[in-house]
C-alpha cells in the first residue's frame, strides 16, 4: 500500500515503541472535511495539484481517536474520541457527518479496559476529543473513564467559556468539571510525558511530549489537521481560535519535527498518524513512521 493511498483513508490501530514505552493510536471514528472550508487559506489550484490528500468525494479524511501510552504496566490516554454518536453535517458546514464509537472496542483489542486508564489528558476541549470522557460504556451509568483524572491545561479550563462558540456546551463543561485536574506548562503527568502549551487552536491547547528510549514523540493535537500543512504552516484551520498564534506555533512545531530522533503524532491525520518531517523536493513533507 503506497503512502498516497493512505492519505485518503482513516487510520486503523497503529503502534510504535520508544524504548520501554509503547504508544498506540486507538481509532474511534472519522469525519470528512471540505478542503477549502477547513483550510480556508488554500485555493482550488492547491487541491488540483495535490489530489492524493482527498477521498473519492473530494474531502480531506480526518481520523478521530485517542493515543494510548503504556509503560511498566501503566496506561495513559491522550484524548477520548467522539464517543458512540453520529452528528450529521448541516448545510454550509465545513465538515461532513462525524461518527465515533469504536474506541472502547479497540482498547479491548489491545487488552485494555477503561478501568486500566489512570488518566485522560486532553489536548483541548472540543467535542471530538471529549467523547468517552462523557459517555458510559455499554451497560454502565457513568462515563467510561469516570474513575480517572481528566487532565486539562489551566488556561484551557479557566477560559472554557470561549469554547462554547465552537460547540462545547455549558452542559458538557459542567459534566466534565467533577473529574478535571488542571495542569501547568512543562508538568510531567505520566512517566516520560510532559505538557507543552501551544495555544492558538484553542486558548489553552496542549501538546504532549513523550520521551523514552532516546527518542521523543510530540502529540500535537489540532495544531495540524493534515500532512499538507507541514509544507505550509501558515495555513490555519477554520476552527482556530487565534489564527496568528496558531500559525506561529505551527511554524515552531514543524521546525522541531525536523530534529533527529523526533516523531510527530497527528490525531486527525489520515492513515499516517505517526511521522517525521523531512525535505522532499522543493518543500518539507510528512514521512509516515510505523512499527
């Protein structure tokens, strides 16, 4: 299967090892995004030149899920998917129908139950990252991860009212509140996992830097939505809270992802969620990295 074919399908389960630490993308669902709607600074000419990023209906394919981090028998989940729902698009939306629901089954395939997850760390509080932190497993009456701490950056939580404009309702935020523990920039939240503030997409958006085995992996959340942005970090997403700030952090991120022994994790990328930034032709490109 060529890399180009992988660019227009959602990701399945994919794992990497960093020394004693294992990281696994755990799929929950997917959403199609209109290319010029989601990346409004692009043009028709851009997409005509890069059809490999688009599916048969002409949309970008965005994976939705979480990142499982396992070390020495312990488990952390970064983001929690969309949950067992389907949300149809409305006329004029820059996205198609969002669907989720597979994350718990995929965790089970990995030999993990929700109770094994000691904390859920959120890159930000948009609904396609909160999923199973709000919804119960089949037969339950509490959220699937209600036993765990919900880790949210302090600026994201203190400015959570700003997220209501992007679909995270007051009711949703109130449901999260009993489980939330706020985090600070640089804080180690799990062995080898540190918080890094990269605001822009939301006021307190975070990346998580996982260091082990002489390597590091940067789980950068929604700083990038598609590998095509690696060559053009100036292209922001329609949902960005602060476009200038978001672009600034994207430029820094792309530069850092070129460094030796550094891997990126793009939670919304197609079936190329793990990768490195490398020179390719006359621009930078995303090179998939797999187990």
